[in-house]
């Protein structure tokens, strides 16, 4: 039975090729096509943002112009963007199950799965804690919430009061206010009573657990039957990748429409009102992305950070435009295998886990919001409470859904734990979409960095794939 995986020859190399060989460069023709697609997507991103700002400005001229802009955003841009997103979401569940189950099954021994999983989880926790610390440090040094304009605060609370009620309802369903309820929510996120119901609702952690268990079980069945099932899983993953390739043809137009819808709705007003907070959060994202990750790549993976990030641009652009780690997962796997030299066994294990559990940007954002809102409402947080914020934000980021806005209910729970008014989340809801785009980029890039490190460890002969 063939062991061909989602990327053909690369997967065959995992089955029988020289595992110790250095990753080769991508095929020139394919690399040229990838570069052309990257340029078109970046143009779509820039033009969509510019067109949205102009449309927002023109929409203020008259009620008729405002209705025309709303029709363009809701009746034209929104459907096109949603077709792209739904094509990506279509493949997420089968791709995660097939890739992760096959990746675990190929490791062969349960102790190997444990070693690889322990390294991956340790990387996720350490980098998430580092990200929260960066966000808290930026907010603590500059204190953008101190002396916040009372009129602006009241206006934002009133404007987004309805949205707060919706998020509060979700947070209440998760048991906001008690530590035991918080822990129970995390347990339910990993091991719900009804796995199928959770998966239908796009809760990824139960699917991750089921995939891991299925992969481990495959290592315990007859070898011939195991390889037969791996053939089925590889075929399923390969078919999902072909759907992703189809969706990416729509990506430049879809990215234009998605960004246009956001900027046409909000314009630049909210950025002006919350400019210091937004600037600090974006700066913190950049520090994590351009300082922490390149250092980790150089020290742990023995790779050049800037070249690695350049090859990761398609993933970053997809993450920025979709605001979803789950929707970006198919692109992450494809780029990791074809451009970054990560073998399918590693990519199929690390990246699905990362799309659900490694939320560096989300953890950073949550810590920054908690401290910002505390400053606005005059709630002092000492060092011990800020340390608790770090721990809770790391845990909450693990339990956050990998979809737009998926971190907000758990963020309200974190705020309640340290005495910060959860209603204060209204202050940042208006700019959450923009910040969500940025933190998703940080999230998925962290997944790729982790995969590169695991690949280096295994190729160096210190793990199950390197032997």
C-alpha cells in the first residue's frame, strides 16, 4: 500500500526516503506560481483596505450614499468572502482528522507520540506565556487606559452594549465567575460528553483528542491493516488539499472583499479613538513575530528567520484575511510541506494541534485587554494578579475557538477572575476585528515555527522520525 501523503513526493519521502536529508527547495515552476499568487493576494489586501476607507468616507455624505456602501459591503463583498471562507472551513474537519491520525500512526510507538507531543505542548505553553508577558509589559509601561476619555468610554459602552450582552451570554454559558467552572469548561473543551455534537459546532479540541486516540489505536493494530488505513487517510487529506488549491484561486478577490467589508464599516474613527491601545497591541504582535520567532528559529531550528517568514507569507495573508486559525490550517500544511521543508508526518501532527492549542497572539491580546480595561476603570492589579493573568490567558487561549472572535467569551472569564469589569470588553469590540486579524497571523506563524523546530529535532536523530 502506498504511503503517499497530501503532497505526493514529499509524503513518499517520509515513507521510504532519506529522513536525514536536508529539505530541498520547492520546484521552480511551483515556486513562481506561489510568488505570483502571493503578490495578487497582497494587492487584494491593500486595495481592499484602501477602497473600504474611501467607501466609509463617502458613505457619510448622505443617507443614500451610506445605504449604497452598506449594500456593497453586505450584498457583494460579504458573499464573495464567505464563499472563500466556507471552502476553507469545508476541509478543516476531515483534514485535521486525516492528517493528525496519520501523523500519529506513522510514529509507530506510543512513547514516540508522547515525546513529540510533550515537545510540542512545551513550545506552545512557553511561547504563549512569553507573548502574554510582552502584552502586559507594553500596557504597563505606556498605560494607554490611564486617563481614558470619559465621553469616548461612555460612547463605546453604549454602541457595543448589545454585542457585550451576546458575549456575556456565551461567557455565562461557560461558567464565568468561578474557578471551578473555568476548569470544567476546559475539561469540556477537551473531552465533551458528546464528541459528534462538539465537532459539528466546530469545536476543534474534541476532534484533536479523537484523532490522537485513533492514530494511537492504529499503531496497535496489524501492520498490513494499519498501512491500508493510512492509504485511506492520505487519500482523504490529498482530496482536501485539492479543494484548498481551488479555493486559493479565489483568494485575491476574496481577500479584497473581506478587508473591504471591515474597513467600509468602521473606517478610521475607532482607530483614532483607541489609537494608542491599538498601536501598542500591534507593536507587541510585531515583537513576537519579528523578534521572538526569528530568535527561536535561529536557536532551536538552525534556520534564518527572515527567509522563513518570507516563505510563510501565504499563510500570514490567509490568516490576516480570514481571522481564523482553523480556516488557515490547510494553507499552513501546504506551505509547511512545499516551501518550508517540513515532512508530512511532522506537519500533520504539529499544525492541527497548533491551530487549536497554540494561540500566542490570542494570549497576548487577552493579557493586553485585561490590563487596558483595568486601567480605564481604575482597577489596580499587583504583580501577583498580573502573574495570574498570564496563567489564565495561556489556559484561555488553549480553550479559545480558532474562529473570528472565538477568544472573547473566555476573555471575559479571565477578567472576572481578577476583578476587572467584564462589561469593559465593549471598549475594544469595535477594533477587535482588526486586532483579531493580527493575532491570527501571530498564532499561525507560531505553529510553523514549532513545526520547524520539531522537524530539526527529528532530523538530528533525537526523536522517533530521526532514527
